[in-house]
């Protein structure tokens, strides 16, 4: 197992859910954290909590990953002590709506495509060249079971996660011959703000998604990511699919109610 002590880890979407849980587990291991999201006050709260609990160095980035110029500016203007990123966790992402494709909302589509695909590409494009020139690095992309199996109403969200799968595979191939590692972590149901965001704040509908099942927690996913990034340097975990015991596929869920 390799140590994360003093490694610089950039986590997008650290203001909630899986990104937030990753920040906690990496802080515990002595990594230096760059935490990015749009909601700066959330990041500040997280940084305060982590600083009290661990002696951790944290740099905050208020960043909308959909804004390519902002991503370029943020990465190229990192203070020199923070610029040599060792691990990039491309976690920022969201779903919007569960409409039939032929009745879909254009704004929802654009938000998912711009965040889940283009945002992930921008971060990758601006961070990975530095990894290549330094000869070290690891990119972890948050895919999903939705990138392997399409479910009714999932159409565009599933397409974005299928794109993440293809991008992860492509990046792995393009980095062959370098020591840089690429991993896609692809969960099933994880209870986070994900469903609230999908249903635009309709929490009653969001709660129903997790009714009668024991979903994964953000910490469960962070544990798997931690495992992937701490393997020996010659080991690349390409893809991990994890889901709750109560789930067998994107659509097959055992509900006890
Ligand atoms: P949350 O809604 O809890 O967290 C999403 C994070 O993404 C937030 O921190 C949010 O921050 C950030 N984010 C969204 N849009 C942007 C943006 N434009 N720019 C910067 N940050 C953004 O959901 P999860 O933790 O569940 O989701 C994390 C990842 O895991 C996503 O990629 C999701 O698709 C994936 N996933 C989730 C599953 C689940 O069941 N929950 C299962 C499989 C995969 P802010 O709003 O402050 O910008
Ligand atoms: C999130 C999991 O099945 O709700 O990616 O799409 S699912």
C-alpha cells in the first residue's frame, strides 16, 4: 500500500456526498487537499471541520466545472505549493430529471452533458499534462452503474456515464507508456443529494428512491476509491462496480416495504 501523506489530491464536487466523504478519508491519511465545487460556503465548513480533526492542509477552489476558461484559470493559477497534483478525483456530477427522451428538457440535458462529460474532460485536459511531465499521477473518474446499463428515463444521464466509461478507457490507453494510473469507480445507489438534485429539490420523491433498501453510503464509495489509489504503483485498477446488497442491476432492487 502506498502512503497518501503529503500527496496533493484535487477533488471536484467536494461540497457534498461522495466528494465530501473522499475529502474526509484522504484528510485522515495526511494528504494535501484541493477541494472544488460551486458552493464555497460548504467547502469552507468542510475545511473547518477537517482542520479541527486532522492537521490537514487545504486549498479551496470555487469552481463551476462547466466553465472551461474558469477551469483553465483555476488550474494554471494554483499557488506553486499546490500545483503538482498527484491525484485527480473527477467526481462532480449530477442527474436532472427522469423524463422520457422524447419529452426531455433541453436545459436538463445540457446541464448533465456539460457537467458530467465536458467538465470532467476540462479537468482532465488541464491537470493530466502536469502529471505526465512529472511522471506520476492517478485519475479517478466517478462513473456509474448507469454507464453500463440504461434504465427507463435515464437516457441522457446514462449516456453521460457511458461517456465517462469510454473516456476512462481512452485515457488509460493514451497514457500507456507513462506511470499515470486511471480508474473508473462505478457505483449503484448511493444515498447523497443526488436524487434531490435529480428531482429539482422534490425531497419526497427523492426519499422514495431509497425506501426499503439499504443504499451505499458516500463513505462506502470513498473506501473503494481509497483502496484504488493506495495500491502499489505498478497496479492499475481499471474499473470497479459496486452496489448495495439490495441491488442487482440498475433496475433490479429488492425493497423490503
Ligand atoms: P451530490 O449531489 O451529493 O454531490 C454532487 C457534487 O457535484 C456536489 O459537490 C456538487 O457541488 C458538485 N457539482 C455538481 N455540478 C457541479 C459543477 N457544475 N461544478 C462543480 N461542481 C459541481 O451527489 P453524489 O455525491 O452522489 O455524486 C457524485 C458523483 O457520483 C457524480 O458524478 C454522480 O453522477 C456519481 N454517482 C452517484 C451515485 C448515487 O447514487 N448517488 C451513483 C453512481 C455515481 P456544488 O453544487 O457545490 O457545485
Ligand atoms: C447514479 C446511480 O442508478 O441512479 O449514477 O443512475 S443511478
